[in-house]
C-alpha cells in the first residue's frame, strides 16, 4: 500500500505573467479592455471578468509597471476572472508570495492546507475540530439548530471563525500573512457546505431532500466572513445532491478516477462510507446513509488518533501473546478504528473470535472478562494502561465492528458486482481515502472480510482526498471543468436496502464471510 | 418639428412571472438550480446568474410562494442575472412596485427619471445641477482635480450624493421609496462616467487619450454608494473612447438610428456638437472637441432656461418692431441659446445684420449702441427689463454665435457629404437632441445657416436622448445588445480641422452661407 499524490493537471497555474498592449494614438482602447485582451490571450478564453475594485488605480499601475504585470486568476463555471493584479517582478521577499488555502470542511474535523499558487507547492497544513460540534456532534443536530432563529448564522460564524483563526496561525507558521492568501477553496459534504456558506440547509434532511444549491458561484471571501486578502475569492465545491457532497467530487478529481483507462475504485471511509467506481468512460457512485443496518458506520469505531492511542495490534497465533503499538509510543489510553480492525483480525486469526464474530472463551482465556454482564476482551491490563483502567473491547463494540465491516463489504459488492457488473479482480486500483482509511492495514481489513481479498499492491492510500481535491482546485486550471464533467456523467446509486441486500449483508457478517472461497488468502484456522 | 418618443423594444421587460418546478423524490435538483432553470426557460438563455445574497431564505420563499415568483431580471454583457425575487402576486399596494431610475449624467445638468419596470411607464422626473460644478465648471478642471489626493473620491461623492438626494425626493413625490428602485442606469460622457464610478479619469485628457474602461460591468449599486434597494444594480453605459461617451450611445438607441431603413441623422447639441448619421446598415459618428475654431460651441450661448429668460424673438421685417417672449412671461432678464438663434435670424431677415454677421447701423437705428466701444443691439430697453439694465446682444456675442453656427453647419456638411457621401436631401429624418436642441426653432436655425435648408417635416426633436436611452435600458431587454452591436459597427470620425475644413468653415460664417443656392427657402433681402 503506497502513498500517492496525483500529479498536478496540465498547463499553467493561476498566476500568469502578462504583457498589456501599449496605448497609442489610433488605438484608443481603454486600459481595462487592453488588460482584458491580454488576459484573454494568456488563458485562451473569450472573456475574462475584471472585478470593479481592480479598476481603481489601474491606469497608474499599468503605466508604472510599464504594461507588465502578474495576474492572479481563477476559473469557474461563469468565466475566467482576475483576482488581483500584482507588479511584474516579485522582489523575492514574502510580499511577492501568492498563496491559496484549501479546506476540507469535515463534519468532525477541518483541515487547512496552504499552497503556493505560483509553484503548486504545499507550504503547511493545520487542523481543527469543527467548532460546530459545540452545537451538535452530527449533521442532523446542526441542521435542526440551523432552523432556529439565529441558528444558521451562529453555525456559520463558528466554522468561519475557526477557519480564520487557524488559517492566520498557519500563515504565521509559514512566514506569511492572510493577506498573501488570494483564493480559498473548500470541499465538504452538502450540509457542511451550506452551513459554511450560511444558506438554508433544512430542506436537505426533509423529504424529498433538496439542497438550497448544487453549484455555488465563486464568492468574494469577505462575503462569508473569511479573512484573506481584500478582494480574495472563496470557492466551494458543488454537490450532486443532499447525500453526494463536494467532498466526494473533490476526492474523485484528486484520485484522477475520471482520467483512468481501467476501472478503479475509491472508498472514502468518513462519516459515511462513500464509494466511487469507474474510469474515464463511466463513473458510478454510492454514498450516504444506507439504512438502519449501517447506522454508526466504521468511522464511529474507536477514538481519534492521538498520543497513547493504540493504532496497531498483533497477536501471535501460536502463543496468543498480545502486542500493541501506541501513537508516539505513550502509555495506552484507548484504541482507534484502524487499531480495532487490527485487533479483530488478530483475534479472528488466532481463534479467539469465531466466524460469527463472537469471543471464544476457550481461546481468550483470562483476557475475557465481563463488563456490566457483557463479555469484554482485555487488550491492556490496568497496570499497563495510561488511564489506570483496563482497555477493553466488548462484545457490543465487536458487534458494531462486525456490522460495519459487513456493510462496507456488501456495499462494495453491490456497487462493483451488481451495479458495475465487474469482479473485484477487474479493478486496476483500489484507493482508500479519508483520514481513517489512511491508517487501515489492508491485510487486517481483508482478514476480517471488510475489504475484498485482492492483490495487496492494488490498494493505495489516498489520504485526505477531499483536501487533496480542494488543493488541486487551487493549482489545476482544468479542475473545475473536470468537476462539472463528472457531475454531468456520474451515476449516483441510492443504496436499496432490500431483501437481496440484507441476504448479502448477512453472509458478510461472518469472518471473513460465509463464502470462504472469496477470501483465499485468509488463512483458515 | 414634432416630438417623438421611440417605442419600447420588443418582448417582455425585466419583471418576469415565473413558475419553478416542484421538487419530488427522484428529482433532487437544488432549489437554486431549479430556479435557474425556470429563469433560463423564461428568458431563453443558457445561464442566469443568481446572486449569493438571494440564496439566503430561498428554500423557504419558494415553498411559501408555492413555487411561483416575480423575478426582477437584468441582462448585460456577461449574462442574464436575477436582481431580486418577489412574491408572485403583487397585492396592489405600493410595496409591489418594481421601479428603475434612469440618469442622464450631464457635465452641467443631471436628470433623473423614475420608470415602472413592469409597465414601462415613466412616473416622474427631476433634475439637478451637477454638484461637481463646485469643483470646476468643465470636464478638464474636474479631471485635474480628480488627480489630486482624495479628489476622485470627492468628485464621485458629490455626484452620487446629489443623485441619492434627488432620487429619494423624486421617489417621495411619486409615492414610493428608494427601496422600490431595483436598477439604476446612467449615461454620461466618458469623463462623467468615470467620475461617477470613481475610477481614474486622468488619462482621458492626456495623449493618447485612453479611458480606464470602455465597458463597465453591471455593479451592485451600493458598491458606488448609490442608495437604492439592497442588492440593486447600477449599469453605466459603455463608451467608445475618451470623446465618444455612453450618452451618445444612449442617444443612438433612443433615436432607433440603428434600426432605420433609410439614413437619418442625430445631432446632440450639448457641450460639444455630437453627430451620428446612418441606418441599420452603417453608422458614422463625429464628436468631441473640433479644434480652436469651434471652441465654445453652441451650448455656451446665452443663459439656462428659467423664468424671465427670453426664448423667442420676432422682428417685423417691415416695421422692425421687436417682440420677445419670456419663459413664464416674467419680466425679461436675459436670453437663452434658442432665443439668440431666433434673434440672429430675425435681425438678418429684417436687414439689421448683414451677410457677414455684422450689425447694420442704418437699419438698427437707435437700438444700436456701444458698450465698452463694442457695438451692441438693445433687445429690451432698461425700463422694460427685469434687471433694470438693458438686455443687449453685442457684436462679440454675435460673432460667437456666427462661429458656432458655421461650425455646426460645417461639421454637418463634413459628416453627411464628405464622409457619408450623401446629400442632406437623402436624410429621412434629422433628429435634434439635447435640452438646448429641443428649443431651437428650425426655421430660425435654417435662416442663419446653422441647419441645412431641408423640408421642415424632416426635423424632429428627440429631447434628452441620453436620458431616453438610459430609460430604454431599463425596459428593453434588447437594448444592451444593441449598444454592443453599435459599438462594434460604428465608424468614429476624428474631425480633421485642415485647410479644406477651414475653407468650408469660412463660407459657413456668412448668413446663411456664401453659397445662397444651399438655402433656397431663406428669403433674400
């Protein structure tokens, strides 16, 4: 499983060096029109929008700069537009830096990356818990709050203030200021995008589930309270519907799925398991709440990564000796999702969990205790624990993991086999996106039947693909057109939780599956 | 000479009644996209821009209004755009009114007209002296001031504050408020337009005479300090160059010159004499400062119309009895331009001025006196005058009028004969625009050789064509495209004041002309 960073799209970025035709008697075209002509020629477009505020002082600037300039541009649905006009020769000081900020607007976590628009280089990254969590932990609670008087504005202010504060701090760390940030791009799910923009989100959760907007126009960042350069722009990824957000579209362009010759698959393990399969010729997506059987989802398992959190677990099948690894090798305080998958795989492979996903008292031995009358596996005994309490995995936790892994496998099977009509073997690449996904050990995930039993080299970690797509939008001038083309061509499958699905789901709840032939590489007991 | 008001362009205006498709399961298009589709269908365009601020509350409005609405629209260079969305059924109260304001931004005088965007009906009009006169009486002085620190902002504030105050008063008179004004359109010369927008005008007066902008984008009215409805738009007519302003383009669409089957001519007698001749097939314009011979121009003659100002003069050729008419029939206090043309014609026809434009002592008799050693004709004796002083026309005044009328005739001849290759007789209509032009008696103007000796029915008064064009832009959705088409096709002639011109000018300084055969209808002495 190797890490990948899809390369930047072709052509120049958004910082252009331009030369404007000099005015002479006999060619009395206005300065703005000559500037527009130079920009049009540079970007190869029929029209470039020059914002009104850049007209002020334009004649003086053009003459002072001898009709050369650096133009900071952006391209969206409407047209190419000029963001700002700068002196032609950056003097090498920080003042010449032209930066953009990419933001992954997660329901739980927000991540901000600072990118040099001239070179495409990422300067730094920072993250924060979504401050809207103070209102409610999940989308539903926040949308209900947004419908109360003042609620929407409150939610918007929380997230925008959070981004402003952390972006300013990130800029300081990188030796620049928010005045150097000309464009901010954001990708989030449909609800988070609405709340970020401060527009009505309530209909998103009411049948027939209609967002207020699918394709937000590029805005003046100041219009939504973002503190970047005066006149700077804010671009939010479009969505396809209430359950198909801009984060997923961002992930698709980041994975280059829309450019692939052979079918590939992206699974983003976030609040929901979102899956897109396809190639340059077709794309099929499946996302969103998938009925009661799937409630909770894999991302609810375990705790957020941090010092002392167990991220890897190994059990010697012969001796049943348990070894754990914690982040920063601190005393263990809990277990994260990827650690839990490792643990479940190790327990299964060492015979301590049976094919139904139940603890086996005989093999678990003294590590199996009862907590509130529920069987629990002691992963770390109290004396070795950083909390003073034993760190346990209860049968309830394990059942939840079992449901989640079964749901994941079933959805993958439905979309790849039943919908796309492929076999897993037909997939050229299997990208695992999302922060959680980045830490999954595919060997373990395959062992418990969460991911299909494919050649391990097919799996690739994408990392935060939503952030990656947002960053791509800052540097790849073709990115927006790709997003719009994907919107037009993608087939979105509402997961139909019918009897057939439930039958498939039932088989997938076994370890690794009722049909062992699907997992030939998983050792039998 | 009959008054004409060109009829409104074809099709609907900018207030549209729309129905938005209802959302259902299976069609999860966002509200904004369904609104855009309804608007696109209504106006027959591929794209309609919905401003961000109208997204706030959109889902609630659409549902509350049962998916019907009145849409206030506007169309410019970029696209159709939604200005505001209103409840579907105006309740008949003033609250339902959708108004626009058309503004003629004259160097000397500003005129504002309030128009009902729904019906196209003009509700009222008001005027004010351009408050920038406090800085300088003419364009040159103001542009020089605009180049001083804070000067540009000061000039802009003066004019915008003036418009705000008078528009608010006009609204009150008409029983509405500025909140009912959704769009403001303005037409002015290139310099006045720049100063109104608050953008650099200095290069306009410096070789090679380059404006900052030719085609201003439609703006949020608030961005330039205009106080109309929140989110209301401001549209300023484009120009073709420093000496070919939006006022002239507004005049062309108002005159419908670009739709004429047969060649017609528009002359706007403002600060400069601006002339456009042409038809739907071609247009030729000539405008701007025409060299030292023409300095001053016809508009500088006499005083501004007002009570007591002499606007008509008649002299009995037999008895040489002088009769004057004053505005509001008050005691005479002075003479306006049209009165002066009447006076010059009457003096010439009664033999009191010779063909060289000099007073004839024998025929003038006791009315010819000397003022500071300059011959002067006493039009009104002191006892009858409202000022207590005699009202006189000096030989200097008359020389100035002679130069002006010769310049006007020569420019007309150059553009019609030398440039367009027509005879005056080929013109189907001869439109006289401008406030000053409205009062000219063509009989008198022909008698002194200012206007060509054509069938009197060919002459038509257009009135304030700049204001008329600005108002047309509020109600005729094809107006902007017409303006852009005119910009593309019109030929602009720089008046070349060469030896040939000066020869023609010399002949035109006689009364009515050295070549009497050009003025067959003017009685010989």
